[in-house]
C-alpha cells in the first residue's frame, strides 16, 4: 500500500505544491487540488454517463438473449460477446471513473501524510536527519507513515532540539499551517470526546464525507429511475458502486488525517454539481432514444447494402445468362430489349422471393 501511495504521491505532490503556491493556504490548496483532479476526470465521467444511456438500450437485448439461450450457457456467452462487438459496448467501461479514483486517493493520502516532502520540498536525507535528531532527544514516532506530521509538530513545540540545522528550514517547518476552520487537518478523527469534555469537531469530516456521497448517489439513482427507459437496471449497478464508495469514504476518513477527508468532501460536492450538469446537458432518456435511432439506422444501412450486393450479383448472373442463351422470339426483337426483359423477370422473381421492392430496369443496368 505504501508503495502505491509513494508512486501516485509524486505527481500529485507537484499539483498540490502548485495549488499551495497559488493560494498560500492549505485548505484552499486542497480545494484547488480537488478542482483540478475533477476537471481532469471529467471526460471519464462523461463517458460513464453515456455508457449508462447505452446500457438502457443494450439491456433489453441481453434479456432477450437470456430468454433465448438461458439453458445453453456456452451459446449464451457466445451471443453476448457477438452483441458486444456489434454494438461496440464494453461492460467495464462504466466502472473506470470509479476505479481511477483510487490512484488519486492514494496520491492524496501520500501528499497529506508527507507535507515536508511534497509541499515544503525538503529532501528525504534532510527529513531523515531531522527525525534522527528528534529521536536522540527522546521522541519516538508512533506511526512510520505519519512521521513527517509528528516531526512537524515536534519542531513547532520544541524547536531548540534542531538548533544545529539551518534556521530558515526550521522556521519554514514551524510556520507551516495545516489548520482550516480551527481544525488541525493533520490530525486523525477519533470516536471520543476531548479530555476537557468538548466535542471532537473532526468527527464532522467523516460525517460530511458520507452525507455528500449519499446526496450524489440518491440524485443519480432517482434520475436514472425516472429519466430513461430501463433506468432501474442501468442505475442499479452505478448506485451499488456508489453505496460502496459511501462506506469506503467514511471508513478512510476515520483512519487518515482530516485533510484526506476534506479532500473527499470537496470531491463529493464537485461530483454532485457535475452530475447535475450532466443530467441537465445530456438527458439519459434523449440519449437512449438517440442511440437506439443510430443503431436502427446502422442496421438498416447494413441490410440495404446486403440487398444491393445480392441484387448486383443476380443482375450480373442474369446478364451473363442472356449472353450465352437465346429465348423464343428474340430474333424478332433487338438484343437490348431482350436483355431488358430477362433482367426485369429476374428482378421480379427476387422481389417476390425476398419481399423486396421491385426496381425497374434502366439503360444503365444493361451497359
């Protein structure tokens, strides 16, 4: 887990640093960071929204295959894969936006846990030396992954331990502020009262994580139910995924610094606004109707191409037969008129046989 956080923390650390340099405030930098990530993920969210509309058209076809081949699993799977290819549909594409959030989360956790490295840009060697000085003074680090936050607090409470280090570096660490709204975003929310009996307001962050995620889930589910044909099936999978994300976000907010929870609250709020926009701009019902019309048009085009190809083949075959065999009465009429009659008869037979519209023979057909 720490390895993944380190990998994804490096690029997101630069984004967070830029946001902090622009704002000069840790909480505002977190919001800007969240805004940047949500904008970057918007194309994936739009694709997911489109896939839900496509699923509303696709689901009845799957149900039809289930009824037709339900007792033959192998045949059913073959037909489903064939349908996927024909429709250009991928059942996993709708899950991508949810999956891609995990690397972002890993990066955010690493950035919040390591402010000295990602934001103050201290080298790992210098951080190790500062930690060694703190340990020599009798301090110990309870969590190896939270050591930079603990080290930062030690510098603020007992700067004399680090007298041998560059004063500018120590001053930079001591002045770095991770508070917002009077809350220490480097602290981890805990289910208990403070020692003086006051309420631990950090508990509100996991609560807001759950509520903001729930709001988006409920809105998406209701719009999916009422906004498109087959919406219950299309929205069900998405709603189940979001329910998982609700519980996951609350759980994470209780075991990591509050800054991660603040990021998740910001992200959920922006996600809600994004979802409202997508349902307003791209109505699922209209999207489903458009997709169905496009599929019907493509199907009719393929059918027409097959008809034209078969007609061309039969015409060439009929003309070839005319050239090699005569018919009674041909001597009394021109060769061209004879060919016209035979080709017309062949077309009439095909029209009656395949239930297609008869097309008159023209001079162009006889060339």
